[in-house]
């Protein structure tokens, strides 16, 4: 999965494009997307990790991947199933989206970002690290992957001033839940952890070896453009 700050950077790009171009919901053009809810929505799927007695299967569920274990996403039929579940989730929660404009849309854009990341950048990481003899079957690979994901995130905070807007949104957003999936308490705990870990704590930045930072910056630009097209072409916004 893409790093937390990668998601927030994509969210900032998307929100600016949406507002600059006055895009509206296809289901209700009278509604304006709320910046704070939209930014917060982009970290919601990972909020499941704040659940008591958290297990990996819980995250697969919050990411529409029941029955699609790690390493199989991209196998025949898995992407189509993921997309079907994502569309179903959106249609199921239109009422809640009207109450918290931007929250569920942010959840959707997080998932679109993760899909692109898993099928592209994650695989590139595995190729790059394979020169050491490590594979996607080795625990050490994922220890390195998680560390380098943080390295990318910390460098983004250092390099991209707009992320201060995301921090402000996460600080002031009203309490929220993803109905039937992740509770308000879990999402509040997750949001507070993100603020403390990424924005309030000091970190030394370093260059990742296998998750190329320049490539990740390009990924952010590319995926934001692709998602805007998806939101319009697939009937989320117009």
C-alpha cells in the first residue's frame, strides 16, 4: 500500500483540481466537497489498524480485498472484483456522503491510489530489491519496504509545503466514521497517531534505496491526473 503522506499529497492535488475546476457530484450538484472531510477520507481505509486486536485480514476487508490475499492482487479476476466492490461501497454510502461531503469520496480515491501503487510501484520495489537476493516471500523484504515507505513520506513532508494544509485539515476536521466499517473512535485514534508520527515528531530524512523517491514523486503526479479522469468518466463527479 502507498504511504500515508503519499495519500495525503495525492489528496491535496485532487482537492485543488476539483475546486479549481468547480467539479460537482453527479448525484447532487448542489453539494460542495468539504476539504477537511475529503483529506480525512484519504486516510480512512488504514484507520482499521487502530482496532483492538487488529489482524491483517481486517485491513484486507477495509480495502475491498476479502479473498484477495497479499501477492495475488492482479491475478485474473481480482482487479475486476476489487472495482466492483469499490463501486458498490460508493453507491451504498451516498446518503452518508451527503452528510459528510468528501469523506467517502476520499475513501474511494485512497483505494484508486492503492490499486495503482500495488500494480506498479510495489512491483518495482520488488524488482529493485531482488538484486540482494530478497523476494516477496521474505519477511526482511517487508521490513525494508515499510522503512522505505516512511523515508518517502518524511521526505515529502520536508519538500512539499502544501502538506501543511493537510495537517490543518486533520487537526480541525469534525469527528467522523465510515458507517458499518470503521468506527469514529478508531478513526480518531488513527488520525491522532498520524499527526503525532508524521507532523509533530522530528525525523531525519534519508534517501530510500529501492523505493525510488523521484519515481514516487512522478507517481503522485500521474496518479492524481488519472484519478481525476476516473472520477469524471465513472460518474463520481462532473
